[in-house]
């Protein structure tokens, strides 16, 4: 927090201003750059202009320097960030007390600047609360006066049936007077609690809480369940409010535990198309509710519903006209990207509906001499008796104000209704969870504030838990209202509390105001919100989902409209499972693609020239490695497709070009049932017996093995003793190393290529040129086993053969070059050299195992195998080491020091060409690696097998 105190020689008159964090780092830098500078005294207006220029302050705290222990008055005292009065004593005396008044005035000005934002949000609360508040209970549960209130559980029979819900006809009177007033107060009460909790528990300084209006359909569904069991009396209302509170408590607990255990990410695992379908269905429901509020009658999708619709069309036509006007204006005011140029257009339009309606009604009365009927307006939503109707205090503080807190009677709760409501409660809780993970990140980005998702989830948990224990409805942070409040300059705890206080005032007088508002305003707002939700959930989803998911979206929306919330929950579950099942087996061909390994390279680059010659050959090289990739679910239904399909692919290859090694990549396989697992085992045997493919390598794609119940990895790793005698291995001149027969399992495609391709464990090289395995350097080709060297002379002969493979020079020159090298032995854990040190030698690894690592990169390592020459480039170029080399096991190396190298160049330049040849070969391999790396990475990781 940036501090800009104001000091003077008079301590008692030395107040200071503490300003909060600026909205951007640039503003903060501009402001703090003035701190060490001695500034002239500014008038209040000039000060306000400068402060607003350097940053928008969220709050102003006015304090006295008596509370500042760091203040030390002195004649020439200056502190960073302090503004001292300049001039003579008279000038200082003139301004001794004015800064305090200026600061108080500035505090008032800052507070006054928040008034428009506070008033605007409060007006929105009333504007949204009236249409949604009167929608919590079905329109066919008619409002009643005290004379018609039913205290028993009997169902009223004097009202016409207009709604059919799962065979139950809701037709009766509301047990309390002022049903609409009760609903409006339910909305405002939940909003008040949410605003108070968010003010102190949220990290946002300008968030606005709101009752979760999207849950209106669930409220009506719970109403049908309870009334069907208990009737229309006060007992049913008690059970209903208990369910409202219980749902809020459950939602609060879920939010709290998600935040407490950092599980907010789990909310993103809900099937997106199911949620979108629910949004579309709720949009239809809210739009239908808007028409019902306007007509003051329930509308159903049957003959009676259409008759009612036609009879009330003169009321509905007004709503249609207002909605059409808003849609046209919104279309005309869109920018090039399709977004509205004026975010406040819709709120201003809705606020303009009442005065415009009254103007039209007055014009109608003036022209025709007739006034509009009462059906265009809400009835009086509060009760008063006799002369009390003229007493304002009686109307504000009537008994029905506290009905919301007195309804629940635990002795009258129907537990049968509670049990029957469980599916609807589950759907309500699940749907309540989808808004917060969307609203929080969106508002954080829009307001440029970093918040912790888990903290915000717990804040929503506190809010819903508290309101639930008081029998209230669910609430959340509303993105739209928060953005309007933020852009209007609102922010800080004081203004947030002011919003809560004014909303509390509306809790008492809101129903009074609603009595003077036309029904068409509430109906238009509900219809507009419903259409927007439907467009978002159904229309805009077209093209973003495949046909199966989009059909599920429509199915869920229609089922919710016709069958209600419980049916929509079942439909959503069925759609999710059906989509998963169909998409899992949607690939009719389990073989994704196949190719030879001619263009594939493994990550192992340390090979001898003869090995490169074999692997690059167009006749006997990598082209004889066949790679095939499976995908999707392998099960009994497609066993023949992948088994016979692979055989057919190999059968189509000419006999003289058929593969010697097959790599079967299952990285994209999602599941394998027992039938498919047995078929894979038989396929391995068929490849060997029918096509002479003696080595089959299977890629599981995971260190956990194949996605099946049986241990397929263990079975495939076992050797097959029933090879066809006509196979290539029967003619391998006595080389019958079972390492290169049977089947093998790797976790990744790169490992499979390493096993099939390089010198170390290179089956292909062993098949083509067995002499490479029979030579004295067998250990560098076959595996990591230490070759039994009988003496030091054998070791030196072995080292010379390694150099011959690396450089390709004549043996006599290599032997003379080797005479300049000295033998070194390292133990496990020793450091050969550190990255960045001076290159003073080159080394040949004769036995053991080393690893090189880059210290400035995380986890970048490379293993160094027997036969490798390290440090040769640094020795020739006289540069620093580019990696750190560690010893993994006891190793023997032959070292060429810089002194020996300089001597060799001077006395025997021809032998020095041995090292130059090794460096040239290494540079060539490095160039090939850099050229092929993007292609190899794309092939290996993305498995782009065509």
C-alpha cells in the first residue's frame, strides 16, 4: 500500500493519507516516483486531479499523526513520500489546519463517487428480484387474501386447473397472503446474506452477490412434489422452505470442501454437452415462466394451455413487443465482432419499460376514456387493514415481513416429500456448482485481480451455508452485476456494505414498489433472460459439438421443458453414458495406420559406421521395421478387424521386402477386454509362424501396462519356443540369441525403436551382420554386460577397436594415436567434469556407464554408452564444457590430455586426424539430429502414423 503522508512543523495538525494499491504497475510506478521529490503544496482540487492522474484509489483512510510513532518533527525533516509546506512562517501558519479539512472533504468526495455504482446495483437487485421473486412458486398456486387463506392441507377446488406435472394437477390457494411479496423477500434475503459474506470472505473488492436465479425451475419442481403429498396448506410451505434451506446447506458444504481440499478442478469434469443442454432447458423454462407471470396463469403444452394463451394474448403481446424492440436495438448496436457497444443497454431498457408503459396507458385513457384493467399490474403485495393502509410504518413493518423466518415448523415437515425430492435436490446441487468456476476466473480477468479459486469456493460455501440454515435460497457471485459495479467505479468494503444495507431497505419496501410496476416489465425481463440462455445453450452450441452431443443437448432441453427437472437429470445421465459408449466404439477401424520405420529415428545416436550403413540401407535397413498403430477400444466386436487387418497389411508387402521386426503401438488404445487380449497373444504367434517376423515389440503407452484386467505385459514378454524352422533366425550362422526373438513390451514408441534399431540390443543389426555380435566388442552392441577381458592388453586392443569404429582411419594411425592416451578408473558417483569448466582433455569410455546433464535446464540428461568419445569438441575448439558428466557405475576411460594433444599435433599431424575424424563424425550426427528432431518428435509423441 502506497503511503503519501503530509507533514508540517505542527504535529497536531499533521494528518496523512494512506492510499491503497494502484490498479496497474505503471500507475504505481508513476506515483511512487514522486515520493523522494520535494513537492509544492497543492490545493484540494489540484491534489485530487494529480491523484486521479496517477492512479484510481479504492479507498482513502484519514488518520492523525498522533497515531504515527514514526513521526519525528524537526526543522529540516524530510521523509520519502512526505509533502512539506514551503515558504515563510506566515504561509505555514495559514495552512496549518486546512489539510485536515481537505482530507475530510476528499474522503466525502470519494464516498460520493461510489454512490452511482451503489445506487445502480441496488436498482438492479430490485429489477431482477421482482420478476424472479414472483416465479419461485407456480402461477397456478394462486395468491390469496386473509379471507381465503387455507390453514389446513386441503386442496382448493374453486380454481381452474391449468398445470399438469407428472399426473398431478396443481390447483389451489397459497397458504399465506402476499405470495409475490414473499418471493421477492426470499430473493433479497439470499442476496443480502451473500453480499455480506462476500464482502469479508472474498478476495474481490468489488464483487456483487445475487440469489442464484437460474435455480427457479428447481424451486417450482420441489413445489409440485411437496404440494402433491401435503396439499396447499401451511404445512406444505414449511416442508418446501426446509427443502430450500437444506439444498443451500448442501451446496455450501460442497463448495466449502471443494475449496478446503483444493478440488475445484473437479467441476470441469462434468460433460459439457449435458450442462449446455441443462442451460438451454432452463432458458425455455424461464421464458415460459415470464409468459406465466405476465398472464398470471400457468401455460401448458396441451389444448387448455393454448386456449389460455390465446385468451391472454393481449397481455402477452405487450411483452412480445418490448422484447422485439430490445432485440432490434441490440442488433443495431453491435460492433464488428458481434458484441454490444453499450453494456448498459439492456438494464436501461428494462428500467424504461415502466414509464413508457404508463405513458402509453395514459395516452390510451386520454384517447378512449378507458383505463387499463388490473390484470396488467401486480396486485397489492402487502396486507394492511382499515386506516393502517394509509400509515407508511404499518405497511413497512407488517407481520408478513417476517413470514420468511417463521414458516418452517419441523413438526409439520413431510419426510416422504423430502425423500421424494432427493433426485431434484441432486440436480439442483450439481447445477449450482457450474456457475462459480466460470464466474470467478472471468471476473478476475476482467477486473485484473489475482484470486485463489479455492478461497472463493470456500467463501461461497460460507454464504450458502449461512443462508441455508436460515431457510434461504442459494446465492453466488454474479458476473454481470459485478462487472457493472466495477466499471461504475464501485469497490471497497464500505461500498459493498452500503449495497447490502440498501438491499436490506428493499427487503422492507420492495414489495410496495412492485405493486406499481406493470407485469410486462417482469415478463419481458424473464423472457429476455430465457431466450438468452436458450441461445447460449442450444443455438450457439451448433457447430461446436459433434452431432451426437448436439442431439443430446436438444434432448435434455426438451425433456426438461416437458418432463421437469427429475426427467432432465435422468436424460442427462443417459445422454452422457450413451455418448461415452458410442464415442468409445465410434472408430470402425481399430487400426489407425501403418508405415515402415524408414523415416523414424530413435533418441539413441551413438552408433558405429557399420551400424549406420545397415540402418540406412534401403534394402535391409529401417525399412524392414514395420510399425502399426491401434486405437480406441479393442473388444470382442472388432477382434477380427485388427487381427485380420494387420495380417492383410503384411500380406500385401512383397515377400522380399517383408518386415523382420514388427512394432505394434497401442498408445491410443483406451481399453482391452479379455477376448481382445487373447487375440493379441495369438497375433504375436501368427506373425512369427506365417510371416517369419521373429521379433514383435508391443508399445503399451504407459508404465502401468496395457488397459486390461489380465497382465498382458507379462504374457507378451515371455519367450515363444515354437518358432517356425523356416524363420530367419534358423539361418543366422549359429547366432541364436533369444534376445532378438519372441516378443517384447515397451512403454513408449521411442523405447521400441531403441530396442529394435540401435547398436545396443539392436536386433536388426544382429540379424543382418552377426559378425558385429561375435567380435571382441560384443558388449557395446548386445548389452551392458561387462565383456570378460583377460588382461590389460586385451582392454587396450578393445579400446583401439572402439576408436576404429568411431573414426574409420587406418589401424596403424589409430594405434599411434592411442599411445598418447592414459588409463583412468572412476567409481560410482564420481564427477568427470562440471559444466562451464575449461576443456583440457578428451576421453574414451571403454567400460561402465556415464550420464551427461545440463545444469541450466530442468532434467535434461543423456546417457553415455561404451565406445563413446566425450570432450573431443571442447579439446579441439578450446572452449568450456557444455555439460556435467557423472559416473553411474565403475568405469574405465582412456584420457587424452591437452598437453598430449598439443604434442601429437606438433610431432605427428597425420595421427591427429584421428581426433578430427571423430569430431567430424560427431558434428555430422549432431546436424542430422537437429534436422530430424522436429519430425521425430512429431512422429514419436503425436503418433502421426499414416
